[in-house]
């Protein structure tokens, strides 16, 4: 019985718990039975609290329903602060670290009735130093990092859900390697308070489950949006095939698996289409590396300066590289990344609209009002919206106005607006408005053509 219970998905188990067809104690015992059977092989956990979890489950079985996660056992990546378990961040520096508060995401799960049974393995400060965790699908392989323990615990049926985080693929990679569902939401959608920071502008909280409905259950709690449980979509899904900059490094087996996955989705009824790599995105990989290195050196300044000997060579190299990047260059990188993302997205929207218009009408129309819409490639480095010229009169003799008007560029001013994140955001919004306007014009239905005789064009003479 315990074997069957530990394999229940989160949503199915939650429904059984709410209908009192299953007790939280039964489910927790089943999960710990699986952990005791497999942990010596998989090494997914850094800390477990069996008795505390059973006591919590017994209390929940005697109480009214707490929330959508009532009685569900979960794992928490050892990057999240927990008040009742040690939090080591994958580093010996924090071997005896016991936070005084739960991370916000942990608190949200507990408030909804979840039972935290333990902490899962993370790589060192969620970077690249591999941990002891094995892949449940093939124990000779890695589960991927940095959320390695969370992914392995869910894949091996130890828990139905586990919290994770991503700065550079740390959710989507382990989920892919372990054959489960990884949920990396929009940046900032789930609170990051109480999660050890690596890169402030990249860190994202998410999680792992064994199905999309299971992920939706936890997302509804973590994002405080119960509508996520009742979404319905009848249309055929549109799936994009995106070959990234790393595609040229992929082995033939990987490319073959990619093609087979696309064919399987097509046979299942999905509309699969190739998504070309936008030129504006070509610099994002390097920008991501530079932004992550700089922000890591800032976030881990204490560890870098006071405990360098306890850091692995890999993270030392990242932090040293980040320390060589100036704050000025970092702000430029943030602006470039924002402009590259926005530029590529909006240009694709406009080009898609232009293509749809051309297919619908079958011809290129003559420009109206003496103008034509031009789709220009945006330079991902320079500001996409150029600084406007300022028309003014240069000073004449004795400081008086000049007699001839000239068009001059904006005079030099203090600072560089390209370094100001607010200015970059303003440029992105302006570009968004302009491209949306172009897209709207391109998709606007054609005006009907009305034939008129020459006589109807003659101006009528006024009466009398």
C-alpha cells in the first residue's frame, strides 16, 4: 500500500486528503518508506525530520482543512531558509547555520497545509560544483544542477513536489534530465525572500512535480492565484522549436531525440513550428554570464572575502571574474539585455503580423499617405530608440539669437542615459508603443474599394 501511495501525484493526493479518503500520516509514512529504501543510492537529501513530519501530519489529520496543500509532504531545496531545519546553501561555510525564519515560498506552502519533510541537495550556492545526487533514471548519470536533490526526490517518488530555484537553467535542466515537470515561472512571480541570493536580476523560484496539473496546484499557492487550477484551453497547442546558440555543440543523439519529440507532438495534434534565433538574442548568452558573475561577486562578497579557502575552485573563478567587472559596465549589460529581449520579441511580433497581412491580401499595397512601414533590425547594443535632435537657434554675436536656423544634435549632458535603468525601461516602452502601432496597422482589415465615376469626382457648384 505504501508503495502505491508514494507514487500518487500531488493533485490526486490532495483530493484524497480533502475527501478524507487518505490521511496525511499514511502519505508521510509512504514517502519515508521510499526514502529509506533509496536514499543511500540517490543521495537527494541533506536533512530529514521524520518524527516532526509525522507529528505535523497527525495534527493535520485531526484539524479542519488548512488549504489546497493540506497534508502534502514536500521537499525544500537547501537554498531556502527553514526555521526547523539547517540551511547550508551547499557550502561547508554554513554547516551549523539555522535560520530564524522560513523563506517566503516555504511559509506560503506551510500556510496552505504542506508538510516539509526535509531539505534537498543543492550545488554549492546554486552554481556548478556537482553534489553527490544521482539520477533515478540512470544512477550512473547526473540529475543536473543546481536543484539536483529536488528533481531527483520527485523523480524517484520520494515526494510529490519539491521547491527549487533557477539562475542559469537550475530548474529546467534537472527536470529534463530526470524526466519530470519543472516549473520556472516569470521572473518575480514567486517571492524570493529568504532564498540565498546568487544573482538578484536572474534568481527565480519554482519547483518540480510529476505532471503539469501537479505544478499548477503549487503555482496557485505560491503565486496566490487559485484560477490556475481551473484553466481550460481547447485549441491545439502551438509549440515552437527553438535551436539555441548551443545547438552547434549538440551531439547527433540529442538532435535525433529533438526531432523525435517534435514528430511525437505533431502526431498528437500540436502545431509545431520552427522559431528562428533572432539576431537580437545572439549576445544574451555572454550578457547572462557577465551579469551572473558580477552579481554573484556582490551577493557572495562575505564568503569571497572571509572564507575563500572553503569555496570550490569553480565558484572562486566565477567570483573573481565578477569582481573584475565594474558597476558601470554591469549597468550597461543590464540595459543591453533588456533592449535585446524587448527588441527581439517585438520585432518578431511585427514581422509575424506583416507576414499574416501579406498572405491574407496576396499583394503588397501602395503606401497610404505617402509613407510605408519599414521593419528595421534593432541594434542590440545601442539604444533602440535614438535620441531626438533638438532644433534651436545657435547664439549670435553678443549672445543674441542667430539669424539662420540650424538643426543641431542634443548638446552634451551630464551622465550617459544609456547607463540609467529607468531610461532603458523608457526606451523599451517607447519602442513597444511604436512597434505595436505598426503591428496594428499591418493587421488592420483593408478598407473596401469603392469605384466612382469621373462625374462623381467633379466638385458640385453651389446652388444659386
